[in-house]
C-alpha cells in the first residue's frame, strides 16, 4: 500500500493531483456501498494534507421527513491522515480505503459530535440555503455577512471565517451539502479549489444516493425475507393446529366413555379401598384431559360472536358465584367493587363469562395456600367511553421475563395445562374491540381489561 507521488507533492502538478483524486473517488464508489464508510472517505480525501485542498470539511444530508439538513460528519486536517491508497503505482487505477479505527476516531471527535447535533431548516429565508437547495449552485463567502445574518444559526458556531458550500445533487434533487473552510491557516479558497469542489460534490452526490438506495433495497430484502419466514412459520402452525384439532376431536369421544365408566366404577366401590383410589385418579385425569381438549378445540375454531347488550357487573357476579367452592377450598378472600351505575358493553355474554372465569381460576391456582382476590369495575373516563376491569391477586406475580409472552399460545407457567387459556382470553377481548394487559403489583399479578361501553 503506497501513497502516490502526485498526492505527496501536489504542488508539482495541481491539476494532475485533482484529476487523480476524481478518478480515485470514482474507483472508490465501485468498491464500497456502505454509506458511513463512503462519507468518511469523501471528507477525508478533501482534507488530507496530501491533497492540499481544504483544512476542514462538514457534510449535511437532507431529511425528507423533517425537511431539515442534518449534520452527519465533520473531519479536520488533524484527523484526515488515515486515508490509504490501494492499487500500487497506477494512480488512475487506484482507490481509497480507510480503517475502522480511523473512522471511529473521526466520528468521536468533539467537532464532529457538535456537527451531528446541528439541524438546518430548509424552509428559511437564508440566501445560502436557497442557493444550495433551490438553485443547486456552489456558495462562497469570504466576508462577515453570513456570520452576522440572524437566519443562519449554523455558520457562526461551525465556520469562523471564509468558507464554501457545495450542493450534493442526485437525480435533479439536492440531497445534502458539503461545507469546507481553512480555519488553521485562514487561507482563502481559490477559484481552482472551488471548481474542484463542484466536480467532487457532483460525484459524491451520486455515490451517496446510490449507497442510500442500496441500503433501502437491502432493508426491503431483509423485510421480505422476514415476512416470508413468518408466512412459512404461520403455515406450519396452521397445519399443526388443524392436526391438533382433528386429534382432539377424535380423542374426545373415547375419553367421555372412559370417564363415564370410571365414574360409575367409583360410585360402586367402597371409599376405603385401593381400587376406589385408582378409579378416582382415572376420573380426575380424564376430567383434566377433557378440559385440555376443550381448550384446543376452542382455540382452533373460528369464534362466532353474538353481540348484544351485556351488564359486566352481572357477568362478574355470576363468575364469582360459580367459584365459591374454590374460594373456600383455597381459603381465598374475595372483594369486588363497582361504580354505582350499570356499565353495559356490546358483546357475547358467554365468551365474556369465559374470560373472567379463566382469570379468576388462574388467580386461585396462583394462591394454593390462600390469599386475596380483588376485582374492580369502573368507567375509565366520560370522554373515552370505555370501562376497565382489574383482576388482582396476592399469588407472587408473574416473572418479569415471562410477561411479554404470557398471552402467546401454548405458553404456560403451570406444570399442567395447555397454555391456551390466556391466549383464548386475549383473542376474545380483541374480538370485542378491547385490550388486556398483564402486570405485577407488590404482592401478585394484576390483569387489566378495557372494553368499549355500549352506546
């Protein structure tokens, strides 16, 4: 790796040096498509001591969404000595390169950080911005007019004396600009340097635009690949779900038969015999399997909702009444509070009953040694027209790393069950145009359901 003589001694033939730079930049455009590296190579080339062009360079790119010129990079001569020439003695066949270490050092410099915080409004009366963005012409100033202008807020802190700005143009659109100056020597920017800057900026604009287009294509390709993988995964899950639904349907009938005969056998056997214990185990296991199959079938079927006006307080009271025996067996104290006026929603009372019954039984499972179960029903606010139900227990809560997955199908924190209970609950609430959130309090878990009130 060598530095060509025309760059080491540009004073011997300045035009040859400029021509070499342009050729090398053209070759560099073909060797890298990384936007970040291309920006560093661009500014380093025109500030490196071997080129003897400028002592400092600043690059802005246009943000179409916010309609501003956003500071991207700034390189001073002290940080531009890392430019490498690859290609041997053939100056016209060589190109530039720069190491990751130099890029990191340039990017973390204090002046570069200051530039990256700079935003320039495009819709302004500033003559500089108008000339760059609208007219797409180079701008050169060697007096204090720009430094005293109240419109330009970026010139004063960034450029102290004479400076020049060149537009970065691609497809007849200004995508940014390069600002150069000589703060160390206060040397005037010559007409030859301005002419070179214009040619250089034209190439840089096309190179940067191509790099940005490539990045967008690459992002689109990754998104398409991700969507394809999700589609294939969804098809596999659909096939597994259909198989599971068919299997559950085929298993349900023999299970009912086994459970029926086991129940009869249980009644006919004395309670203190070993055979009675065997039959009781069969009955309880069959009941558990029937519940699992019912959940699988319920999840696999497309739900049908019969919307009608429902009183949420009545639904919750019915659920609590059906769980009285469970509360007594688990030594659970229950409290329920509701706003004074009726809170009606439009929905399927049977499915909503399934939602609250599932949450209540889950809370009971989380408190096998006893605890407190609190339910609250209240109107969220008059203008939002929604009602909120909270189900809170003292069962220790849900592990923080499991909270994001709690409503995923087949995910469960229990040692038994299918992991479909909360997935079915979530689907029912979404089908009722509501939302459900899971969280933790100091003592246990809390589920918050929000539903729209009926008109």
